[in-house]
């Protein structure tokens, strides 16, 4: 069985320690991957530090850097079919999602950033007074550690890498040890694109094993993390050992508001996607759906009927609409949340079980689940389940809808469905979330920033704002006093 190597200082390294990588659809081992030791993590950090401090990458002419980034995009496009297969087998998400969403979106992120970053890096000159002029410069942060979750390994790695690299940083990229294969394959594309030695280092390892080392090391200037709130808190604690910049995307408990004047079928179908895409394993999953009371019963009946019809199956089948959860332990967490919800008085209208289909028995499948009778005091209302589970509740007017939506520790995303765009836009202003979609769901654009508030974290990915997260702003002040003698020259009168 082939073993996916680490990528450190321009070399592919097969480590002494290895792990089996499973296909969640079958529970079977599909590959082995190298696991980085503390020594190899140290080598990766040192290689990135040396490449930034003494290498050519940060000062490379912008046209040359752009050409290399575009080669990475081209490499992803050229290997699109292979990458989609790898991502599907490793994550369990249906092949149509990886083929039409994840892989092309990853390539387009590199492509877009490469074609626009020079505008983002443009500095500014300010004539502050008659005696002073200032030049504002954007510089790379330095050595950046990019920590990637298991639900969108290739896409989120690309979001972070495209901005970090194009800005001139060097990188240590750590994928989730559950889903390292597509990220390690991306290392080959990066190598073939001609990225200099040490600029990108990819280390696969358990976060519990190397997280503290990576986040506390003084040689690392920035941590960009996407993952759970619990792990995010640990990273905050680790990074306090050495001052560094942090970019954190920590999850969500997103809300969708369905008003009575909505295009009904559009709202139902869009809500199904918002709740159950990628088996609900999304930070932006609309796990709380609030429907105006006059159409509540109709909406629930239609939504439940369609949820029951979602086709579960092996992730590699183009007919499959929902694949398995990532692990059996993740499925057990979902079941535990549902048991607690029932104990607190919630009602499960559909799903809530492991499917009985013999063809699915070896995978980590779970039925799409709809819950009603949930109050804001219940755990299922407040906490992120990260599975195919959504609650549906009612509201009477926009004021109540906003109150329900904002009743959360998280503030990542929201949806509003209404034909009255004036109403929808006014409600959107009242929603405490970093992204609010009107009459749609999940539309991410490379031009637009993405990131949340409150316990969902801080900082942005994508767009100009997301790119600038990976830079630092330098202020150069130039004196233009008459005869070159500023006030400070006379202060002590010598």
C-alpha cells in the first residue's frame, strides 16, 4: 500500500511513523500517510523560517510570484478528476460535490488571488502636513502556520494557501490527520509549480501531539486556524506563549429565517441544501430553521417529506445525495445530542437513526434528521452538532425572528428568504452574523470576505480583506521640514 509522504523543505519524506487512512463510506483502509514527529515539525518550522528570512520568495518580483501561483491553479485543474476521487474517498462526501464544488473552487481561489493581489498590495502615500509625508507599505507576515479541518480539506487549504503564499509568506500547512490525502497531493502540485524550497511545508500529525509545538513556537509569526471552538481555545492558550497574529474560524449555529411571502419551493429546497450538504458537517450549516407561523405547518410537512427522500449511498456513486459522517465517533456524538434533545422534550420528526440498508452497514451513515419542539434553553438549540440535524421552529414577526436567530454564542452565517427584499435587507442588518445570504445559501465568492463574530472567531478569509490578513502594515514617516530641520532638532537646544 502506498504511503503519502510529508513535504518539508522541498523534499517528500516518508516518516517512520505512519497511519491508516479510512474511507468513511466503507470503514476500510484506503491508504497510509506519514505522521510527522516532533523532530520533523521542528525541521518544517526551521525550513519555513530560513526560507522567509534568507530566501527569495518574500522579495520575488510580483510577476514571478504570480506565475507560480497560477501554475498551482493550473495543476489543480489538470488533476481535478484525481483530486475529486481522493477527496471523496477520504472525506466521504459525494463525488458530485468534490467534482463540481470543492476541486474547481480550490483552483479558482489560487487563480483569482494571483490575478488580483497586486491591487491589494498597493501601498499609499499620505501628505500628513506640510512638514511630513507618510508611506504605507504592505509586507508579508512571515512564517504562517495554516491548520486545516477535515470537512473541506482541499478547499480550505487553498483559501489559506493562496493568500498566504501570494502575499509572500512561507507556510507550515497542517491538515487534519483524518483527511490528509488531498492536502498531501496538493504538495506535489506545489512542488511541480516551482515553489522554492522551504516556502511550503506540509506536516500531517495529530493536533493533540504537535499543536502546542506549532502554535507556541517563537519562529512562527501567524496562526490561521479553521476548526472547532474547543480546539480554537487551546490554540489561543498555546499561542499566548509567544505573541503572534491569529486568524480563527471556530464554527457556528447558523439560522435561516423563512418569511410567509417566500417562493415556497425555493425556500424548502434551499433549506434542505443548507442543512444537509456535506452531511451537515459545515460551520455554515443552517441547523436552526425559523419559519413564519402562517406557513410553518406546510413548510415542516414539505421539508420532512423531502428529507426522507434524500438518497444515502456510497460517496463514489454519482446518484448519492448524502454520504457518511467522517467517523463512527462523530456519529456517536450526533446520537448523543439527539438523546439529550429527546430527554429535554424535543420531538424527532424524521431520521435520528443509523440506516438499516445492508449496503451501508460498514460506513458511518446517519439519516437526515429534523427536530421540532425545541426551546432556546435546550442544548440542541445552542451547541454545534456538526451532523445532518436541523431544528425547525416558528416565529410571528421579524422582531421575533431576529431575536431567535441572534440567540446564540456563535455568529457565523444566516439565511433570509422573502420576496420582500426591502424587509430582507433590513432584517439582515439586525442579524449578528458575518455572512447573511438572501434567498440563497452557501454562495462563496473569491471577491468577498468570509468570517464570523462572537464565538465563531475573528478575521476573514477570501477577498481583499482576507488577503490582507496575511500581511502587516508598515508606516514610514518622512520629514519635509524647512531646511531639513524638524522640531525635534531644536528640542534640547544644542
